[in-house]
């Protein structure tokens, strides 16, 4: 009697080479171990080892996922640091440009005030007065208060009043 006659399972097609090879291997294992009972005992002994290997693989996969997540987090933090650094560099360049521009405008106003002081002293007061402070504050500190503009307006009025009261310059 063959194995197929003893089993209650449906007969498998014999023309499939994969199924035939699988049955052949199973019959050899069963014959080598001395029957189905010993094969069952061997599989039960193999099961704890397979469970341990499976748990080990799961732990390794978890560790790989955690390492990948840490690497992605580190890469994201590094990218954010680079963006912050680039922004800080741009802000620094902008502030330094404003500082230099404010110094240049202030120096130009001082030079212009000295230059026109001989002929139009009232204009030099305007260039040296509150407008110089307001321009320097605007360019260097990047802020302008309403009091600054009021002082500039008051300075312009006083310079205009002084110009109206001043005698005309001598004709050469």
C-alpha cells in the first residue's frame, strides 16, 4: 500500500513536477526519521528554535527601524541647522550693510553740513541736527520713532524760518 492510499486526502496530480518533488522530499524525510510520529517530534523540537530565530529577526528589524528613524531625525536636524545658519548669515549681512550705509549717509551729511556752513549756515544746522540723528538711527538701528520725525520737522521749520530771516548772501 502506498502513502496515497492510506491518507484520506485527495490525490494530487502526478504530472506537476513541483508537487512531485515536494512529495518525494517529504517521503524521504519521513523514511529517514522512521515514520510520521518521529517527524512530528522533530518538528516540535524545531519549533522553539524557529520561534527564537523569528524573535531575533523581529528585534533586528526593530533596531534597524529605530536606527533609520534616528538617522532621518539627525539628517532633518542638520538640514534645519544649515537653514538657520544661512538665515543668520543673511541677517548679519543685512545688518552690516545697514550699518555701513548709515555711517556713509551720516558722514555725507556731516561733510555737506561743513561744506555749506560758509554760505548757508541754516542748511548746515538742518544737516547736522535732528535729521542726521534720525537718518543714523533709521539705517543703523532699523527703527524710526514718531519723536524722531517730530524733531526733524521742527528742525526743518526752524531752518526755514532762519533762512527767511537771514540776509541775502553778498553778491561777488
